[in-house]
C-alpha cells in the first residue's frame, strides 16, 4: 500500500515523500531513498502502535500484557 501511494503521488505530480523517493530512485540517490523509507517505516509503526492503544481503550476486554 505504501508503494502504491508513492506512485500515485508521482503520477499525479503531488509533492510529497513519495515523489521525492521516486525521483531519488531515478537519480540513484541512495541516502535520500534510505531516509524516506526509514521515515515511512517510522510513521507506519507509530500509526500501528496508536491503533493498538486506541483499540485497547475502546474495547475494555483487551488487556496489554
């Protein structure tokens, strides 16, 4: 899904991390690619942790161990 977002940004010309990543891949600028993948992964992890915490708050049957 993340790769799809990169290419949707690139196709429609939206300025964002997807377009920066694809442009860096075309220019073989590996530090930019690594940074954008790291940033995307961190955002993905934070959103998943937030969803788990909120799910525990919404449903009291869920307990954290």
